[in-house]
C-alpha cells in the first residue's frame, strides 16, 4: 500500500476507512469577517428530486461562471459575484447559506439573497422549512444593548445572550416576518473569523433542527384524540372479557380491529417521532455549544427553547409512548381472549370426540348383530342348497334322506360361515394396523 508516492507497511485499508476519517472534515466552517449579511434556507426535498436539485444548483453556478458540485458531493461551497454560497445535503433537507460583506443601507432590507436571481430562489426544488436573515455587526469594546436593536424586531420580545464566552452577543425573536424569514442579529465583540463562522452555523442549525423536531407536533396532535378513544374502547372490551358477557369471537374481532389501527398509527408516526427526538438532541447540543451568558432583562436561547419547545416535545413523546402502551395492552387482551377461545374449542372437541366414540360403539354393536344375522341367512341359503342337492340325489336313486342331510348341514355351514367371517375380520384389522402404523 502507498500514500502518494510514499510506501507504507500497513495492511490494505478497510473499505470505509476514508469515508469515516473524512466525515469529521465534511462541514468545514467558513471564516467570516464582520460586518456581513447572511441568509440561510433549509429546504425539505424528496429523494426523487435530488438530481433535479443538483441540476438547479449547477445552473446557478453556470450563470456566474463558477464550478458546479460533483455528482457525489454532499457539501459544496463556491464564490459567486458579490456573495458566497454554501450548500449542504442532510437526511431530510438541504441547507443553502448565502453570505455577503457589508450590512446594506437599512437593517435586513438588502439580504445576501438579493444578489441571486429571484426566479432561481423560488424554483429551488422542495419546500421551505426554515428561512433566516442574519446580520453580523462589529461592536468591539461595546456592551450589548438590546434596546438599540429592538427596531429590527418590530418591538417583539427579544431572546438573546452573550455567546462564545462573551466574545459575541445574539438577538432574535424566532418569529417569521412577512418576507418569510426569521431574523438574527449577531454582535461581534471579539470573534475570530473562524468563531464567527461557527457561531452563525450553530444559530442556523438550531433554527433548522428546532423546526424539524417540531414537525412531529401536528401529527401528535392528530393522533392524541384517537388514541384516547382507542384506550376507552379497550377498557370497555376488557371489562366485557372480565364479565364474560359477550361472544368471544366478536370480542376477538374487535380487539384485532383496534390492534390493526394502533399498529397503523405507530407505523405512520414512528419514523417522524424518532427523527423528532434526534433533532431535539441536536438542538440541545448546538445550544450548549453557544456557551451562553445571560444579558440582564432578556431570556437566553436555552431558556426560550426549554420553556417553548420542551412541552411540544413532551407531547410527541407522550403520544408515542401511549401508542406503544396501547399496542402492548391490546396484545395482552388478545392473548387472554385467544387462550379462552382455545380452551372452549378444546372442550367442544373433547365433547365431539366422546360423541363420536359412543356412535362408533353403537355402530360396532349393530355391525356385530348384523353379522350374526348374516351367518343365519347364509346358513339358511346353504342348507336350502344342500336340501335341493339331496332331493336330486334321492330322485336319481341314491339312498339319501333330504331332511337328514339338511339337518346335518346346518351346524356345519353355520360354523364354516362364522369362521369365514372371523378370519375376514382379523384380516381387515391386520391391514388397518399396517396402513395406520
């Protein structure tokens, strides 16, 4: 194995070694200098539209004469005329970050996306999940003053804090404006260029992951009333089972219907709820990375998320847990009822077998009676034949007494017929044992 032109004495690489090693370098942070404007878009996209998304991005690069992303790229950064574009592909969405130097003439009036053709932005494949305008303002040596920037947020209640161990300050209200964007103001109190890039990226991640986590809330609210109804139905059915007042088959059919409905709801929501928990964990991680300090008089981002987001996440967790518990309880009720139905069927089968055994005994006795009647009938016809033969011999001059011959033949024929029936029955029994093992 060689690395470049230098030979190594190592075994061959694991197929996933390079991918795993490069993953920690997959999202390099841009070095940003204040003042600047930034716009972040998180676009939910269907996997089938990934190719169209790449083509659309390539068309923008071609328009500015820049290199387009490669077919295998999931992270891409390029400088266009007056702005820089960074594109990242995530599991359920793609992130577009546009940065432009300077702040413009009025706060948020000239965002970084104003350098991009408007028809290109509106034609991005997918649906907008998050749109953020951010301003990185140089404020070296100044104390953060929330009142000084309140106008940029239309007088709404601000959320903010010192971040980066006091190297910067962040202000927002987490509200979507008429232009569809949330606003952030970041004051640079002494960031390095890399710190500034990391801080903006963390703020964008918090907003994107916050919204992605809360996408499960409408689904939870939709499922919650129905889960309560199913729980009430289950309680009623369980009481009927305990009282033994209903048809077991009908109860089992109702429980099966409830089980199918619960499993359908779980299958439809499980992936969304699991993703919501994962996004929420990412939000908590990114907030911790801000290293916030309180600014007197306003909530920190951590406090805001804890008070506003935690109840929504608790609702999602509660609905998911309720569906899980309902599934287990219905399974237990079905198992109990199935056992009772099986016991009842076993009793019916035992009664049926006993009845069949009695019928078989009666048939055997009837058959034995018919057999003896058959012996008598065959003996009678055999004796009649002997009588006819004896009469014919007497008529031919033989010294034969027909009545004596008939009388003597009757016991002999009876014994012979009985023996024949006995041997035939024994042969049938032997053949039955051979066939049945």
